[in-house]
């Protein structure tokens, strides 16, 4: 997630090659565009797929509850990874490999203190998986995310496995937010080490969720990220911490910390503050502080993750204590990305301009088992 370099790092594809090394060895440059300043978004077109960029994802997370007070978190993510022509040589056919699609589906049963995860991996061909280029419609088999052509139209999410399923309708209550500056969200040094990245920071959500055969009617609030890019993590970067935070005063915050090998923070890290009326304020790395105040060690991967944070935003006069609603929200993909990461529902308490404030959100932590690489 920061959704700025996610799939390019997470996907472990045997056919993938290190484009940087190949280019430096005298091979032709990669056949994908770089995310560069000056990009102008056009909706609903930019909700759709961007095959001229190597990596792309559509990322949904949210908090749901029943009328009786039972609480859940969810994640549904679709990834597209472009395959360059020189990566594989095949005769033209309906099964020619141009894009690989992956999806992750996770449910945090907050009340029941359980976490469930499943995944899909497929190739584009004969309708098995794909993404429209003119609007939001991405799918793998019967898992899908789709939105009405209206730029602020309703989103529909569908996913299911043997024991869990969700069918949700999400209505944006604010316009899409462009993260970064000049149309790009920087992730490191150098021209092009960036993504095109926008978010729906608050979507009113209704629908149904099924857990082990028991169906729940749910309502809540969701968050959506869409990013497309063509670069990988820098050689000195190991991973990132990403936060999406929805406060009870109808404001939101997104921030990410790119972590370097020596444990310090890359200066390319940044964030976005969103006001009640949807106006945005870009946050440089100097505008916020992230302090880990507790840890959790996975019994499966043995990775030790931050498990509680103190966030400070001096320019906003805001201090937040962020706490996971369940310790074990580690995703352990075995078929798709094959890289463990932690992504989970969190709750917040703090002060804003001297007054108490609460909220909820999601946090993603990568690179804690090992440095992310293809």
C-alpha cells in the first residue's frame, strides 16, 4: 500500500526482470511510462486501467458495523502488473500474456477477534481477469470492483471464498483527492520515482458481509486508493508505513513513511490532510512525526511490527494515539505476492486544537519480514 510502489514490489513473478539492470547493460529502455510532474487527471477515465504504466492497483479498506453493534474491518485490493514484450516470447493468441492480475480479500472480525485472508492470481485472457480503461471496472473471476461512469458515482465491491463474502455499495461523500504535488506522489530520489495517486477518503458504505455462513447487514465508512506507476523501491529503501485516518469531525489524513536501510525516514515521505469540504493540504515529511510506542511479533512469519503509534501534526495542532483493533492482521499470501505484510483496522484517540477527538482508519506495514524486492 502507500499505494505508491505496492505491487511493483510485492508481486513475485518468475517472468519479471530487473529493468534497471537491463537498461544499464545497453538494452532498450522499458516500454512503460514514468510518473512525471504535470499529469492532469480526468474522471471517470482515470478510475480505469492505465496499461502504459507497469504497476497499478485499486485499494479499498473500511470499517463496518451491524445495528446490534458488531464491528468489522475489510480490505479488498486488485493489482495489475504489466509484462513487457521482452519478458516473455509467445505466439500471438487469446492467451498471450500482457498483464497479470492479483487480488487480496481480508476481513477483521473485531468483535470476534479473528482475522481472515484469501487471495487470487490470474492472467488476462478469455475474460478470466481484466480492467476497463475508460471507467472503474476491475475483476478476477467473480471478484470485482466497479463504479458508475459519473465521477462521483457509486462503487460496488464483490468478493467471496469458501467461508467469507462481501457485497458492498460505496457512495463517495467527497470528491477524489489528488495526493502529492504537480500530479505526482514522490516515493524517492530521481525523476520518475513517483506514482500518480488519488484517493476517495470517505465513502458511505452499506451491504452484507458473511462469516462462516452467518450473514450480517452492515453499514460503515470506507477509503479507496488508486495508483499507477512504473518504478520499484530505491536501492536504499526497505519498505513503508502507510496510514489512512478518518476523524470524527469529517476530516481525513493520509501519510506514508518510506523507511531506509539505516532505519531513518526517506525525505520523499509525505501526506495529505483533507478538510470537511474536501479541500486538501499537502504535508511534507517535516509536517508530521510518527513514533512507534509498542510492537507485535507474528507467530507465523516471526516479523516484529510496530503495534501502536503516536502521530503529531504541529501545523494542524493535532496529536493522535493510533491502536490496532486486533494484533494479528498479517496477510501471508502463498499464491500471489508471496510476501507477508501487515494491514489492519485501527482506532484513534487524541486532541485537535486542544479538544478531544476520535477516529478510525487502516495502517499498512511492509518490509518487516525482509526488504521488499522482486
